[in-house]
């Protein structure tokens, strides 16, 4: 999933932040909920559990992100929200902690049955389920949903796992619009409740793949391509009453909903409204004033509201600061000298000032200091700290100097660093690292690039990095699913390196890591997966391929109009499917 | 007058064609200077880790891989003759004037703009009425009471109005009237024909924010114009005829002083109809201004083209109306 | 008019003596008389004639000082008679006329003295009353008709406007009246031209339209402020003829303000020469032209090109420049520019000359004795012929 932070009109936000922070303070604070459960209460428990039926929940969002079409979206907020009207084969449990990282069957009766080598996956769907228009849901609808994700010319936004993993004619299939009447041979439907996926390689994580909204069923006779997102046929508890692109999206209960279909979502509120409001600060104001109940982006309030909330005990008691699953870090390119030598990389690990990096990324409420290559909500995460970030958060210059002599550069060296110049956080982080490395003699020259072309033309082009001596690059990442594969394959596996648009910017090709990923692909038991994930994490940090900065956090405000509020760890934000009004 | 209008219309069409060409050029050529290719532009619309073929598919779907002049010609043809578009199982016909399909959503641009127009219209015209009435009357009063306490106070407030940015005024108003004192609801747009009262109540704060700036400008302009006009000889003649001072001020003085105001008003309103960007953003009103911001943020060429042309169209019309109006007001221009 | 004691004898008609070829005398009836010159202690007598101005002073306080634009002007005027007010720019002639119309009432000007119009003191009258009289009983024609007519309204509209303000009639009737007036002032195709705009008229036509506007309410007093200055010479004569004809037809009193003596020679019965806001000389036009007593008048007359004289090498101009109205020269305001100030034994520099009669009905404000004045004028005149 991708979390996009609204940089957009930062100038307005910046100035208004000053104004509103000045006007803020204890003025006009709203009355908190029935009992303000306290700061971070929704992370560990459900706040005010309730089953009250009725009421309207109003969401605001700054832009119509991506798409509301379950087949074409990549945003965590959308994957959270589409559960209202699109039920995939599998889904994440609606509970906190590691419980919420686990899959439960949704449309499927049970997790998929793999063949002996994990190349064929069979799912049975629940029978007797209906779409919102009364049509029965069959396996053909699931297959069609997958087929239409191949129409990248119309649904460009979604993940490409099916294109990459399916066998048969998936490599040449162009989707049902261009290849009218053609069949996708990699997916078969022996009967109306069975769908079989034929993969081109063993893939133990396939259950995670079908948890993506792309497997939510779509009736072929109602598919309208690009405009489908405005009137999708619902397989969830709610259906679209009306939708205006870039303005509103209104959901009402689906009369054909069967609660057995997806235990992770409920049909409580009688209306759900999404309004697009581009003024992010205004969204925070309306949230705190009680005019709306939720900011759909789920990435936290803006800095002005943040200042208001953390300094006001009443407001703070109605907020949560969960880890979002996203991580900020700095890549170290193992192909760029002298970072070819692991000790030079370790020197940078020791010398980095974690406190200033945390400040650069927004301070303690926006992230906690990271010491591992994997964030805490990956199954198998274990805390460890190889480079003394705990004991020396400002940097361990002694250890750094020691590493420098080990790599043959006792007086330091010069290296280039890439960062996204239109992102204030990236810019601050680059400057923070530059300042932290200078005292040990490492001279960092900064190279800013626009984020639109960062991966396609510069940091993501290995040749560019080596030619220009750029060994460091800022980056951030959120996993598509919560295991080391979903988190790290594209970042750290040697096979993931591509000449352009590269995400393995460290150009890591460590056989140890590669083999661990292969083992992970084949592992079937959850405990085995957890163990291997931990091993991958440890090896990555030994390779010093990234300098972890922060596990991203988001300060979320709990509206007093909502009950049954909990933070879902896979999305890193409040769980939408189970919200109840007061 | 008839040939005048026809000639102007033809010139306007030509102007709009040129505007479209320039927009095309800016959209494609400037980023090229920064190293962006159409491939990297297309990657904006695909998800993370796209396959190369996916990006190429999008490129082709959006027509980005065609030469510039072909895309430009295609766009013009769409406006005149409509175009057929496939973004799903069926081919849809988009009747003229067809402004193309959004790069991001692949839905037609025109319906989005059409639904945004009433919002901007409500905002612009409402504010225009307020600023015209208040600005001109304050300007007239200031001119007549030149040097008095009222004059000095009014001009100081006007200076503040001209200097304060709209988003500042708007945010202060929101903070006070909506969040602190709860006197007004958080603004959303209610169509006029749905509920005229709610329409007005929700637009009051945006109107005031927008009008404050312009009222200040117009007060100063009117004051200067009145001071100049009231010194003219024909004012003396009017008084010498025994006309009441009120008639002298309004019929003789104000009418002459208003001519430059009318021309400026036409231009201002024309510009605003293309989108009151800052006001719409501050209050979350989905008008053409917001549409423009989204179009630019998404690098969505058809939407950018559509809104640019629409804004240019409004300005051209405003210009024409102002010219005609001027000829009507000042008879010397006609001969 | 101000006159000496006793009734004036009727003037003889015809051109007499040394005078201008164009000077025409008119039949004059006996006039209402004024008592002795003003001064402290004299009892206020009843206002005489249509217009009776007594010691009018109009001062403007400015940042630079008090501008004494009009500083003691008195005269009377009857219906059917024409007074020409002559002087340089800054002499106060326009200010006097605007003051009569009451156009300074709302400004910060300080007006004192009395202006009796038809027996009514309009200095003391309310603003509403003066406004009533403006345009109806007294009207004014301005110098530049192009700038004095509103460019946005038709001529007919502007004429009708004046009529409608003072008369309860329909718009249609007012418009017909306007067309009528345009016709009367000699504009061809008046019925269609009434809908034309000022810029569509030629200069002379515009002035005629202006005159029509002034006459729309049949005023008893008509003030023409330099009505021909902005016009060609040929058109000038037409306009003056028109004014003269209209005066005879309507019987109004006319004040003709000008810096051009040739204009007043044509029309004026009486002439008031103003200098620095004060009266320099006042009398019948024959008196002033044939027997001018004030050196300033001599200067004005001498600087005119004349057809009935042999050509001189140079026009005699009055040396110096008009005085500041804030700091009017002490004593006689003209003395810095006067060739004859030396003959007054220093009185010119210290003493303000009183306005005294040099012959019945002919007043001059000069320290030179009457005899001296006659002698000097005779010399000057002889030299010139």
C-alpha cells in the first residue's frame, strides 16, 4: 500500500498553521465523547464498543485518491474504505495488535488450498451470496474481477501481483476490453463456487494477494470500465447511492448483504458520506468541532491541529498515535564506492543522529526511532539495535570512527546523497544526516530531485547513482502485506533490481538474503514465516543496506460522535468497517 | 454594432485556439526541460512497481506517445466534432464540444467542469454584487467627505483589505464564525434551486472574504474617480442649473466616474469566473478554481486544457461585454 | 447701476465723439437711483433693480493664506440691460458671478455683503431657496461648452433637465421645449439634433446649445462667463448677436464677463473694470471707452488692436503680472504696474484709493485727480491716432 502525504499546498498550510496555532490553545474545545477513553486507547482496545444502529458518518478527504474502484486502488485508506462495498476472497481481521495482522476468510469459505508446490491455489466461495442488485455472486464474478485488473489502460492504479504471478496466458492477456471475448487461462472456475489460480512460480503468500480488494467480485454485465468506480455493484454491507467524481461518495445499506459474507465489517450506520475537501487544515477543524467524523486519509492531522491536540489534555485524551506500518529510512547503495565496503556503511549507521532524523520526519508524534529494517507491524518483528541507537540516539562517533578505520577511510570520505526536493521532510532528513556525518569526516553532498521522477530517472536508476557517486538516498515504504516478503522483497531481493524505476536502491544482492526470501516464499506455517522474517531483518541490518530513521506514526483524532473505534494495524489507522455512531 | 460583434467573435475563437496551443506547449515542453518524459508522466497514473508494459499501455491510452501536433489536432477536433472514447467494455461518443477525458480518472472532463460552474458563478457573482455596492458607495462617500474622519478611516480599512490575503481573511472568518462562536455552519455548497436560504448562508463567509479585497480596491478607485469627476466643468454646470446636490452627485458625477470602474469590474468578474482559486480552496467549494488545482496537481492535461479554455472564454466574453457596455455608457466612443 | 445723486438724464442715442465704430448706444429709460456711496454709518437703502450687489466679498482660506478673490464689489443691474465685467485672469470676475449664483455656499469660502435678486437677499437666503433660483431666475453660460456639457447625456436631455427641475411638466413636454429652444438659438434641424451628444456639435453650435440650456427657464438674470473665448472669431460675432437678440426678446439682464474689450464694446450698457478683486472703474460703456479714468483701463484699451487707428509698431501692453490675491499690494493694488503711480506723492503705496465719481454715474478708484486723468488720457489717445 502506498501512503501519500498531501504536500500540495504546503505554503497555505504553513502560514495558516502559524495563524491557527496562535489562535488555538484552549479556545473552543469541543466536549469529548461519552467517556474520553484516553490517549492511544484505540490502539490496544476498542473504544466504547457498541452496536447502535443508525446515524450518519461523514468522512472528509483532501483529494479523490487513486480510484474508488476496488480493482484499481493502491492506497491504504482506500483498501480500508472499499471494505464497505467490496468483499475480497480473504481479508484482515478487525482486531488490534498482531490479531489484526492475520487473515480471515471473507468471500471465501476458508484460506486457499495450495497444491504441493504452492503453484496452484484453490478457493471456495460462500454460496447463496448476492450482489446489491440481487444477482447471485459466483466464482465467475471473482474471475472477472481479476481479469479486468489486466486492463491497465483503464485501471492503472492497482497492484500488479496478478500480472506477475499468474501462469497461462497472463503474460500476454490485455484485459477484457482490449481482448474482448478472450479467456484468462490462468484462472479457472470448475463450478459456480470454486475459483482456481495457476501461478507461474511457487508463492506461499498467495492468501495475502487475494486479500487485496482486486478479488472482490464484479458482475461482467454491469462493468463500465473507467466509470465503474462511480456506481460499483456492491458485495459489501453498503452500496453506492450516489457519487460525483472529486466531490462526494454516498453509501447506504445494501439490502442484499449477508453478514456471513465478511465477519470483519458491519452494517450499523444508516448512511456513510465521503466529501472531498482539499483544505487539510479545514478538515482537522471540522473534525475537532464535530462537523465531520473521520478524515479518510488516516495519515494524521496537520501540524497546526497536532500542536493544538498535544497541548490540550482534553483533546489529547481523544486521540491516538499508532504506528502506521510505513517506515522512513535512507538507502545505502552498495555499488557506490566506498559504500561497497560494509564497514563504511556501518560507520554511517553509527554516526547517524536518530534524534535529528526523527525531528526531520515530524517529531515524536509522527514517528518513533527505528532500529530495524522492518517496521513493528510485520509478522515476525523483533526489536534489536545493532548500532546503539538506544544508548546513543545522537550518534555514536567513537564506534563510527572505529568502523571508518576498518574500511580503510580513517579520515572519512565524500559521498553524494539523493533526496526528494519537493518534500520538506526528505529535505530536512537529508540535511540532518549531512550534519550528523560531518563530525566524523564524512562529507555529504546533497542532490535534490523532484519526486515525480525520483524513482524513474534518478535514485531508481542504478547506473545514474554509480555514475554520479550518489551512495545515499532518502526513501519510505509501506508493505502490501505484513510479512517480510510483502515488506521487503521489492526493496532487498537481488532479483528486484531493475534498470529504471528500481526500488532495491541499495542494489543489494546478498545471497544470504536472497535465499531467505526463497525459503520464505516456500514456507507454509505461520511460525516458520515469522522466524524467517526475523532472520531476514537481522541480515539486512548486518548488511547495513538502509539507515532506519523512524517507524511512521500518525496522530489521529477520535471523533466524539463515533463509538466502537479501534486502530487496525494493517492499515495503521482507524478501522472503517466497524464504526458505529453514538 | 453587428459587424463589431461578429469580428470580435471570430477574433476570440482564434485567440482561444492560440491559448490551447500555448497550454499544450507549456504542459509538454517545460517539463521536458527538467528531464521529464511522457513515460515518466504516465507512471504518475499507475500504481507502485508498475510493469513497463502497464506504463506503455497507459501512455497509449492517454495518447501521450503521439507527436504533440497530433495530440493538439485531436483535441481541437474533439471540440468541434466530438470524439469516441473507449475506457471500458463499450465505446462512448462524447458530443461536441468535447474537452476530452481526464488522464487520471478517464472520465469526461466537461461534466466535471459543468458541475463546477454554478459554484464559481455563485461565489463570483455574489461577491461581485457585495463588493460593487459596498466599494462604490464607500468610495463615493469618502470622496464627498474628503479629509474627514470617515474618509481617513475608510481608506485605512481599504488599505488593510487590499493588503490582507484572501486565505488569511477567510481563515480568520472560519475560525471565529464557524469554530469558535458557532454562528455559521462549516461551508458546503447548496445549489440555489435546492434551498436559496442555505445557499446564501453557506456562501456568506466566502463572499465576504473575496469581496473584502475587491471592495477595498473599488472604494479607492471610486474615490479617486469621484474626486476627479467632481472637479469637472459639467458638474459646475449641473449645479448652476439648480439641480439638487444628490442629482449632481449621482446622475452627473457618479455616472462619469463609474466608467473606468465598469471596465475594471468586467475584467475582474471575467477573471473570477474562471475560478476563484484561493477562496474555493480555503472554504472547500468545488468550483472551477478547485478543479484547476486538482488538474494541475494531477498533471491532468485534458482537465488543464478544459479549464484554461473555459477561463479564457469567460475573459474574452467579459472583455467583449465591457467594450460594448463602454460604447453604451460613453457616447463619445461610438462616433 | 451705481450712480451719482439725482436722476440720470436719458442718454442720447447714436454714436458720438471719439468712440469705436462699432459702439452702439441704446435707448435707456430712467433708472432707479442709489443713494450716496457706501460707507460706515450710511443707512441701508432698499434694493434697487433686478440685481443689487453691495460690498460683496468672497475670501477663501487656504493653506497658503487667505485668498481675497473678491474684495468689495458693488453694482446694480436692471432687466434689459447688459453689464460687462472686464479684467485679467485672477481679477475676480468669474468668482463674482459664481458667488452671485450661490455656488460657493457649500464650500469653505467666506462670503459677506449683500446680493439682492429681485429684492431678495440671496446671501442670507437658505441653500434650498438659492437652488430654486439657480437655473430658473438666474442662469449662467460657461466658457468652454465642450467641458461644460456632460458628455454622456444628449443636449436635449441636459436642456430638458434644467427645465424639469424648475417646472412640473412631462418629460415629453420638456423635450419639446428643448427642441424649441435649440431652434430659437439658431441650430438647424433642431428636432433631430436634440438627441445628439455634445461632441457631435461644432464649437459654435455647442455654445448655442449652452445658451439654450441657460434660457430654458426664462431667467431674469443671465451671466455669460467668457462665452466666446473658446470660439473662432467669426463664430464669436454670431454668438454675441444671439445673446443680444435673446436679451431683447426675453428682456433679461445680462452680465457679460470677459477679458476682451471688443466683446463688451458690442453689447454692454455698463462696464465694470475689476482688478485684484476690487473695482477699478465703473460706468456706462461710453464713459469707460471714451473717457476712461483708471490707468489699468488705459492699459487695456491701449493694448487693443484697432481698425480705426493707424497701425502702431507695437501693441502697448501693461507691464508686470497680475498680483497675488493673498498678498495684494498695499495701497492701490495696481500701483506696481502703474506708469503714473509716481504722480501721487506716494499715496499709491500707502492709501487704498476710494471709488469716487469722476462724472455722474462714472466711478474710478484712483489717486490721480479727475483733471489729471483726463489730461493723461487725452495724451495717450492722441498719440495713438
